[in-house]
C-alpha cells in the first residue's frame, strides 16, 4: 500500500509538506505542489479520509440531500447533481448523495459527523430539513427556496422564465394558455418551491389575457402526460398552448395529444420549461424548451457552501438565473389563426 512517505520520497520533499498539500492546512509553493500532485498521481496514492478528518476536524465531504432518490431521477436533476459534484471536487471536496425521506435518515446524517455541510434539492416552501440543519448548525446551501429568502440559495428565476414562455406563445397569437405542473404527495403549502413559484409566475403572466387560469397537476410520468392531454382536451378545449413544468410528463403529453387527434403544433403548441434541451430534441416533434441553468446552479451552490466552510463568504448568496429559450418545432400559430 502506498503511503505518504512514499509520496514524499518521490517528490523529494518532507512528509509534512505532503501533508500540507493533502490536507490543505498550509500554503505550499506552486512548483512544490505540482511535484507532490504528480507523485500522488504516479503512485496512485489513496488519500485516507478518516485520518485527514481526525487531523483537521473536517472530512471535506458534502452531502446532497434529495427526498426523491427512490424515484427515477430526471435529466435536469442529474445535471444539478453532476455539476455540484464537479464543482465540489474542483475545490477539494467530495459530494455524496444522501436520500432523506424521514427524520431517522436526517438524524443519522446530523449525529454522525460524517459531512462538513449539506446541499438541499427539491426544497419545499416549508422544509423540515432546513429547520433541522439550522438547529444543528450544520452549514448548508439550497438549490431552490423556502419561504425564508434570508437563507443561502441559488434557484431558477421562475418569474422571468414563465413570463418569457408566455411572451413567446403570445407572439404566435396564443391567448388561452394552460400550465401543466407536477403532482406531489406534499400537503397544501408544503409543495416544492419550484412548483408553487412556477404557478404564481403563470398566474401573473397570464392575468392580462382576461381568461380563467388552467393549471393541471399530474404525475411526472408518461402516464401523467397522457392524463394532462385528456384533461386539456376535455376540460380546457379552448386552450391552444401549454407550458409544461413537469419534465417526466413531456413525452406522454405529446403522445396523448396525438392519440386524441390533436397535432403538435397545428392544434396545440407546447413549451417545456425547466428541462434540458437534449430531452426536447428526443421528442418528435422536437420541443421548444426553456432550458434549465442546472450546470451553472449546481456549481454555484457547491461554491456557496464551500465559501461558508472556508470563511470567505461576505453574505449569503441569493442568486436567481432564468431558463434559456431554445426554439424547437412544437410552437406555431393557434388553429384559428391558420384558418384566416
């Protein structure tokens, strides 16, 4: 087994200098650091996380808490997770996924002293995980927001995103626009913040149209998408466009609409918001999407947490980034406009 002494001999430095580099406890000249890192790579030295934690009282491990890891994660969630992991690794930390669905799992995390801090995803407006972290004084940052905007967070700017999606549809002549969201098991007021903020943004953006709102929550599955298609067809037949904030239901919505004799976009225009452009390209016709800024937000969340841990943060981050409109083939003029 390769030891720290072997690394020191290969790099022609002291064991203490190798320790400074590995544990980040003291500044080392760049050329010396480069020799040590090269020796670590050549010898395939495995850093002893336990020993490092005992020496520094820190593990340099971060937990990403997600309540829905038992379900199949969608493409946007994966982008968030991977970008946060890469961002943490670039700053010398490791990120582990920690499913938290009950108080016992949360207690295990907080009592073990295994992690230096936590990132939270699928943040609810009133989130008990946040209360537990505040009480335990474990540093954390949010990917999403609670009702308390004083906490450190990065999030999608849903107000700007939905407003731009509505504006894009209106530019084609659509006046009756529906919103499809994701149905959750949370009680009223405890839904994920992204759902509540998307709905609030939709109500604001469509209020000037003078039409009653059409909000349709369904499961984040293909079956949920087909259910949304039926509800649109039977309950809101005058809706000529839909904004979808439910990535898992996108393919089902398109297929279900076709099965009901509605062509995309001739009879119904669709924008899928807070998703990936890759997913939009996988559906026929290709969807116009509001691409989520997941790669940026994942890294920014990791940076925000690490800045707390290393004492370089001047103030908690409150950062909103809107989704980016990526035109596809799923938006066109409403049927009545084509007949004139």
